[in-house]
C-alpha cells in the first residue's frame, strides 16, 4: 500500500504543511516558505491551503503507548 497524505494534528494552524513535508520527506519549513511566497505573489497559496485543509484527512500525532 502506498503512502497517503494527511494533515498533522500537532497544534499548527491546520497541519497541511507538516503533512506535506512528511509525505515528501522534507522539512515542513520548506513547504511553509513555498506557501508564503505563493500567497504573496498571486494569492494562490491561500486558496490551495484552504482547499487542502478541507480535503485532507487528519492524522493524529498523539501516541497511545
């Protein structure tokens, strides 16, 4: 079974950047930087973030050991 994209439930705004960073195995701050630049340049980043926050399922980062 392949990897799935989730939003992380870790106290951030909606967890989209953290989930994308985990999926692509890169630092979430790089995703946040790309999001900020795309938001400033044309506003597409804000729209894409809202859509991703509504569409992607949540993945809890809480461990129940």
